[in-house]
C-alpha cells in the first residue's frame, strides 16, 4: 500500500507563529546609520528653528522645561511635528543611538531605511 503524502502546510501549526513586533531601538539604530538624525538638546533646538524635522523622540525622563520649550516652538510652526515619548530613560536612548552618554531628545530629519514614521500611524 502506498502512503498518502502529507503537504507541508498540514504539518505546521500556524497558531504558534510569532508575530513581528515593532522594535524602536533597532529602528533608531537603522535611522542613525542610513538616515539623518540630530541628537542633543542644543543641536535639536538650533535645527528646530530651521523647521527641518519630521518627528522628535523624547526620553521618558526628559526635563519638563525642555519639553515645554519644544512644545512652544512647535506651536509657532506651520507644520506641526510629531512627538514620540520613548519608554526608556535618556541613558537607554543614548544606547539606542550607540552612544555612551545620555540623550534626552532626538530629531529625525530623514528616517532612512527605518520605519520610525509608522509610530505616528500607530498612535492615531
């Protein structure tokens, strides 16, 4: 007697298939390498006056004065920026940029190959 061949899809349990989650740390690293980002309070504030950013990423422990200042500059602009509140501390944000120091704010000019702008769609 011949055995009936099973197809490969019959033997795979699709209910255990992993779903791909969005990893912001990896996307920040990709944007840093392939795109154009500016980090640090002073440089972001200088560039913010030129209206070049598409979005800003703020650390969880970003100083309130800086956050208020960024919101004020954003209110003066014609096209409003998207602010993303990073879940980690400024030390974690610095490590995401592969820097050994604390970074409280990142300005994204060009995301490069990353999917950072999908954060804007997820929040809406």
